[in-house]
C-alpha cells in the first residue's frame, strides 16, 4: 500500500542503477553458477565493538547459490542486523479507509489524460523504446499507456530476466532469515513521511505531469551499453573479486529516476526532497548507534555506497571509527590512506576521536 501511494518511489528498489545510444548489445559474458561465497566483509571497529558489513550489488547471477561461511559466523556472534535503508510512509487510513482508497489506485501507472508513450516521448526515443520493448517485453499494448518511469522499470526487469540476472533481494532475504534464526534484532533505517489525505494525493498524482522521460532514456542507454558490464560485476561479486568490482565502470540510471519522483510537485508538497541524502544519513546513524551499543553487529548495504570516495566507509572513518578492508580488496591509494589495511595484516589503529 505505501509503495503504491507514493508510486514512483518504487525506483528505490535496488535497487542498485550509460550513456550510449547504440542498438541493443548481445550479451557476451556468461554468468557464473553454483555455490559462490560473495565478497568478504568490511570490518568497522570502535574499541572492542565491531560492525561487519556485507556489500551487495544488483543485478546478480540468477543461478548461483550464495553461501558465505564468514557471514554465517559473524551472525552467530552478533546481536543485531542492519539492513539497507528504506522509506516508510504513514497514511491516516484504517481498514475501511483502505477499501475506499483501492479503487482510486486503478491505472496509477498510466500517463495523465490517457496518453500513450508515442505521444509523450520524442520520436527518436520512442523508436529506441519500441525496439527494446520488442526484444525484451514483446508486443504489449498495456505498457504503452504507462508513464516513462514505470515503462523503464518494466523494461529493465525484462532485460535482466532475459540475461539470467536478478536483483539482490534473495541475498537480503537469506541474510534476514539467518539473522532471525539466530535471534538477532533487525534494524531497517527509515526515512518516514506522512501522507495526509492519501486518496486526494493519489488523484493528484494521476493527473500531475512528471519529468521522467530522462529516466527511460537512461535506462535504455544502460541496457544498450552496459549489459556485459552488469554481468561482469555480478560475476565479480559472486566470486568475491572486489578489485574487479572497483575496476568495472559504474553506471546508474536510478539516481535520475529517483530525481524524477523527488523533484515532482506532489513529492515536494509532501516534503519528499533530498531522499537519497536522507537515506544515507539514516544508515550512518544506525551504524553509529550499533557500534556504540553492541559488541558485534552485521550489516548489508549496496556496494556502491561503500566504495564511493564519499561513501559510507569514508564517513565512518571521518566519525573516528577504524575501517579494515576484507582480504582481496586493494583500495586506491587515496582511499586506503583513510582506512585500515586488509584483514590479516597488522593495522595500527588511529587515536580514537571524541
């Protein structure tokens, strides 16, 4: 319900994320299969308190059986699991209010005024959309009525499925199951929004324009040019090759898609601005709290948030925590200067900051 009410915020599903206008590429890289360990864990410490972080990527190979003995051991020793951050929505509707709201949700993905994509998109972009839709989705008239952002999501999912790739959800689900089995507290950092008069907001969304054409353009570009790289990244994650993950180019259409939502008039009225920055801050706050209170904590987060120059590892280091790389991660010198060496080396911990 909450995802439907805020509609376009679906783009946050890791959900992870090229610029080329070439015709759709044929995938050359073969995805790995079988049981794979994934990457090692980053270790963040303050005194004798420790936070173990699993970095995830999306998409991942669909036919692997992921099994991390290291993570299993850390879960068994820990008190808490921190998941990726998410959006929480409060809407003042009870059971009967939900029943009243449901009919208004019909057609929420559609373009305003019944327009089709050939009326919304520039001719060159529509031609690219038709070619990609035919290749990955098939001949669907229903999707032609959708807003570009929802058409982009459908196309991306279909392209991933065609190339035996999938999202990182099954990794997250497995980690949560293991954590529950070991009786860990599960913390999902949230940015909460309150939706007043949700039925009116849904009606407003259905009639309001949204600057989401660039979301579809970026999605098409990524599918056109980056499928081989996505498969290579998925394979590198599965076998735990962090150096390869660093070396592979990172492209991400989801920031553009998210901006289409957060910069829309209806989102601004609800205070849904700077969404990604707020999600990042919520995760860092949860990690800091866990390091203060727990002897041991495990966490998972998209690898891109960890490896960016101003990402979570750099932020935790700036807060005074000691960060150690997993074995097999040769960080760039500029980044390595601010964090500890790979686990197994003899790190000299910096003085604890107040």
